[in-house]
C-alpha cells in the first residue's frame, strides 16, 4: 500500500530568554530579520508576543527528513539568538515570566486579535507544536480526522511540557491547554458527516461574522480549508528534537493506519467529543501518569498501557512509512518522563525556577 501522501510538516514555537534574568525577553524582531537575510523568511516568523519565535519545516516525505529540518531550524535559531546575547528554549509555558510585562509584536493581524480577544490574547503566552499530515483528498482528511480524535489525549500526554505558570507549580503536566481554553473554538472538534458539512460550518461562521477566515478555528486538530492536510494542534512544544519527531511520527502513523483500515472497508470506532474531552483533561492534569478511559471496555486504563496498545496498533505500517527509528523513541519518553516530568524534577532538586529555565535551554539542542 502506498503511503507517500502522508507527508509531514512541523511548526514549533520557541521562547527567547534573557540569560541573566532567565525571563522572557523581546528579540525585537532581529531573529526574524536575520532569517530573512538568510532566505529562511518562509520558515521563521514572529508571533503575537515579541518573546516568541515560530519556525516551520518544509513538506517532509518522512520522519527522517523532518528530524533533519527541525534540528537545523533549532540550531539556526539558537545561533541567531546567541549572536544577540540571548538564549532559546522549548517549553509550552515559561516557569515564571508574567504575560503582563510582555510586548506585542507590531502587526495589524496581531493587533486585530488583541482588539477582539483582549486579555485572553494578551495572556496567551504559550508555546505549541503543530503537526501537518498530508492526505490524498480532503474527503479522506475529514474521515480520518473523525476517527483520530480518540487518540489525541494519548499522544498529547506524551507531549506535556508546561507544569509551571507565573512562578507556581500548577499541578498540571500541561497548563498550556488551560491558558488556551480562554480562546473560542478550541479543544476537541465535533464529528462531521462529510467535508461538505465541515465546509458549510466554516461558511456559516464567516457569514455571521464569528470569524473572517478559517484559520480562526483553533481546535486541537483541523482539516485545512484549502489543502489536503490535517493539522494536529493539541501538543505542547517539546524539549528536544527527538521528542518532537517521535510525536510527529505517531500522528503520521495513526493517520496511515486509519487510511489502511478504510481501504479494507473497515472503520475505527467513533467516540463523542464529550468522552474524548474527559481523557484530554486527565492527560493535561497527569500526563503519562494519567488513568485514561478505555471507552470500549468502559474502564480506567493506565496511559502507558494505552500508548503501548497504540504502538501495537500502528506497528504493521511503521516500516512502510520509514519511521521505525522515530517511533522507537516513544518508550524512552515513557521511561524518562515527559518534559513536564523532567522540569518538575529539576525544581524538586533546586527549588529554583531559574534552574528550570536553564535546564529547558540546555535541552534545546540535545
């Protein structure tokens, strides 16, 4: 079976840090300007807050290509930051910087968002990982999106990397999702019977001036309004490149497996959004130590066991995708802990949020 359509594109959001104070700091757009000089302007972008840099890979044919692209982008951004006397890290929230002190990037689009969302936008000082997976058609994309929703909390648990917020241990492994919940049109998406139903939903929102374009749908996954892709938006940005690629490869593999089932006239069970939301909440609170609900058995099951079952589910297509090496990193995350687990361990040992920031920055190129 041909899986070439399941291309990978990855976007990551990085924090720019003052090496003396360890606080978030504005790069004053100089990192983006340097990227433009180096002809990387389509891969490096400013974000709403001036302390954030967003990068995006090329369209990659497999996990190995994606690894090299992400690695190069991380090395490049670290080089640019170092030239400005700054550091870079990948954590979905900063351990102690206050959003109230952060500058907004001068851009009409960002000012429009702040004007509409007010403090919900100003306080949205978070850093995510978005993974785009290519599809044969948008019709196939909506079918796979409906089914893949069930697996979102499982993979999200692996990415949890935001335990701290404004110098507090939040008790969550991913507090980023709690911050983002203030935005409209977030969370697990609904089930759509067809791509036509999905497109009509978008048209109604635009017609009634709820949104002016489909990019203001901020769900945990969304079908692109024009291209044959699914965008997974649920994950925290992860500490290291290996972790990022492991999660991206998981998303690709689940999509490919669901496609294979479809081609064999088999479908995966569709679950209600309300059920999946229960698992998402547990994953955000406890990460890979959560007890998620197996809705088929109607009982609690340890997340690590469910992730093991997920690895078994996709095992027959991983080699065809060329992602065996990337997928093999998932058990290492289960063994050593997610970014949140490791940040918490540093704070437990040091009781110093600055030490946590140092750890995050030290891990950036690991």
